[in-house]
């Protein structure tokens, strides 16, 4: 569970680092890059331990990556709707459901 929590926190930082500037297109790109690097530092502070703990707790590398992708999309969906004010369309939900199916098969023995 700690792996999922750390991945969640990491992805909140990552999402703001990568996409938070989209509402501020008047800020020069070089400033956005520097600010994003600063935010991404905190992402790494959570992502690296998440992967280490997950690996030592029994996830393999493929499973860690797949779980990380689901967490990333979940965080991004909330971010896009609440922060970017973008609609969550049906085809996005279908795509997300297919990814969840991939996770299901990833964890089958």
C-alpha cells in the first residue's frame, strides 16, 4: 500500500510539473522549464522510494510500471477536469478501462 501512496504523491508533483504551466502560457518557456525541474525534484523524492519499496515488497518491474501508468492516468484525469477545466469524454473513459484490463492481465499468474 505504501508503494501506491508514494506513487500517488509522486504523480501529483509530476502532473503539475509537466502540465501545470498550460494555464499560464504568458510565462516564458525557459522559466516554465526551470520551475518544472524544481517541482520534478519532489516527484523523484517520492517515485524512487515507491519503486524501491514496491520491488522489495514483491512487484516486478513490469508490474510497477503498469501500476504507475494507472496512477498517472487517474491523477491526470482529476487534474485535467479540475485544474485545466477539460471535459472527461466517454472515449477517455473507455481507453482508461482498457488500461485497467491490461493491469488485470499483468498480475495474472
